[in-house]
């Protein structure tokens, strides 16, 4: 099973990302500080997803964490996806300079996130994008609507957005 270390200090965003990754069948280890993430990285996850809101210091903390993971010879080869915020903080060039293998601007779709992780881990098989299935229900038939995933609210609304025909599988932006 593919394992992913997810790091962000926003508990709502962390739970949303966990839900998306768990529903795709991935093993998830979540941390809310850079120090905890560095310790968890020694478990050698298949991929690390770093949020830029880390440690209340914004982009600089995420870049420092990325550099620290790269500087440790035990963790240096872990693929890193850095989540950036459009128009603020860490941009794509700075993310790559910090050692990230890829970056993804917020807001993003669940499919965008899973596709980037799939590419970074070179798993060879796509991760399914689906809402958490009901305990007793059978999978929806082709063309049947799926139940929506968790609704984002407050400051986290819009960090993961719905788009296109997979909208029911994404965390929706509240109005």
C-alpha cells in the first residue's frame, strides 16, 4: 500500500486531505508541525505532501522543512509535493529551489492531488477518486450520482475545489 506523509498546521485541511487519500486506498500519516514531520519522515513514506501554512510561519517554514528532508541522507529520496497558495507565499520556482519534486497550487481538486501523488510515487496504477462509501451500500452504478464528500467551511473553504464531471467526488467550496 502506498504511504503518504501529510503535513499542515490547518486541522481542517489536514482532515480533508486525509479523507481524500484514505478513500483512494492510501495509507496516511498526518502531522501538524515541521518537527513532527521530520521525525515521521524517518518511517520513509512513499511521498510527502507539505502545506505552506506550516508552523504559522507560512511558506518559509514549508521550504525549510523541504530542505531539511532533503538534507538528511535517510529521507533525501522521499518525493515531496508542496502545496502552494496562488498569489502568496511560496511560488513554484521557490518550491523547486527548496527541493520539492512537484507543487500544487490551492485551490485544487481531489483528482489533481491524487494524480500528483500517483506520479511522484510511480505506482503505475491510478488511485480512485471516490466519496467515502456508505457502510452497507453497494458501489454506485455507472452514471449514478455519488454522495458528496465533506463540505469545507470557513478559512479552509476553497482550498480544495470542485470542478468538472468529478464534482461529487471533491470537497466543495461553500458559498
